[in-house]
DNA sequence: AATTAAGTGGGGAGAAGTGGGTATATCCAT
DNA sequence: ATGGATATACCCACTTCTCCCCACTTAATT
């Protein structure tokens, strides 16, 4: 399971290191694609295969969702990790996510997300304010 | 069950000791994450896994839920206790909780909470002032 | 007073992140 | 087809951070 927040950078060759803690679970081959809120999703190959199958067989539902799924499937690229555990970000994905030099990598269960650092900070601040009351949210989960 | 209040410090390497009384129950691996009122939650791995499972079962369609999940999962970090029973606080969590040198560690049933000492004192004072209300609330619950 | 346990501080080996050089492959224009 | 430019893959080097170990201080216990 992927968790945590990691600060990395894209170098001149558009390479981004995956957190070392996540590398075993990622494996050598991963799939990177467009994600929600203008970030990038990184899946282990196995996870992606299952997901792609599900997405492909989905009944044609609401048009917004459908077009997003299309974007996600079409935007997928399979990339290898190099010896240092980095992946190469394709140009169109780099552009889609608005990646500058500093990026934030976030662990979210079955995937990693790659964010432009400043975008991530903005998003996080908003999220913190809106769910200031984490207690209430946790309550919904039946945790307490 | 975790109980009690402990005064500790963060050293230059961002390490904080867990109270020795709690170490057996914590185990070697714990998860630290964002908590309410800008404190940090420290869960034994087992407890966290149950919690994470619940988070994973939440629908990701709604953006509010999505951001809450991101906050909790991306905000979480799995850390090991060193031989002295200390954990390393990631930068972003240190910042989130506004931790200076002195911290208060509090036991709360299934978890520990890590507070900046001054924040804790403010919070405690507020709580004490409203303790009459709390008594009243407890009364309503039929505790006394 | 001596011994033990807990909290704190710091040195050093190794790992992780980052940057860059070079060779091979790919593409485009000549 | 050929030459040049661009891109990718692989390798190595440097810097920083993390983790492990040891040591000192204080407090509690015998």
C-alpha cells in the first residue's frame, strides 16, 4: 500500500525519482497516465492491467466520466524504472500536469500521484480548510 | 490502551521519543498522520491498517471525499522506531503540526497524539474552562 | 550512594536523490 | 541512403539524508 508525501525534482531529462519505499511494490515496469485534478497517476503494471480491463468494460455512463476515462486510457504510457528508480515523464503528461522543476509524489493506496509542487500545496491548503473537521469525517467512517 | 501525557523534545534530526510505557503496544512499525486541531496521530500498524481499509472503501467520485482521502493517505507516513524508541517526523508533518522544540505526547485510547507544547497548553486551557460543560455532557450520557 | 531505566545528543556508514557524461537509437532533412 | 540533430538508456559521481550505534544526563529505584 502506498502512503506518504515525497518531495522530488524533475531534471533536465524529465526524469523523476520514485520514492525508494515504494519501489518494491511498483516493480520495474509501471504505467503513468492522466489523473484527476490535473495530477498524474502511476500504477504498478499489474494494477493497471486490472484497472484498464474494468474501465474498458464499463457501461457507457455519464458523459463527463466517460470522456475522462477515455483520456485516462488514451494517455497511458508504460515506462521502466532506471537503475536509480526514476521514470521518464512523456512531454504531453508533463504539460498536462503543469510540472515545473519541483514535484510532489503522494502515495494513495493502489497508486502514486505526481503533482506539481505548487499545485499540490494549493490543493492541500484548500483540502485542509474544507475538512478542518477531520473528526467529523472520521466519524462518518465509524471509527469512533 | 494508550494513556497519559508526556513532555518530550524534537532533536536536530527531527526525532521524537515515544513514551517507554507505550512502546510494547506500538510495536516496531507505526504510522503517523495528520490529526485534528493540527496535531499528529500515531497509530500502531495494525490499527492503521483497519483504518486505511475503511478509507479505501470510500467512493472517490465526490471531490470532497477525494480530497479528504488524499489528505489522510498522502499525509500518512510509516516509520520505524529506532533502538531508543524514537520516530522520525517527516518535514511536512512537522510543519503541519507547527512543531518547535518542545512537544507533548498524549495517549488517547487507540493512538498517541503529538502536539506542539504551546498549542497543547492553549488547547488544554480551553478544555479546562469548558470542563463544566463537559461534565454536563457526560451527565447527559449517563456516565455519572 | 549505587544501579537501572528513560530521554537526549551526536558521529559515522550506507542509502537515496540528483546531476551529468557517453553511447546507442530514432527521426528529419538533405 | 547519408548526415546531423534529438531523444533515450545506461553508467558513474556527488551531495544530502537516514539509520544504526554509542555516549552522556537526569530521574527513579533499591
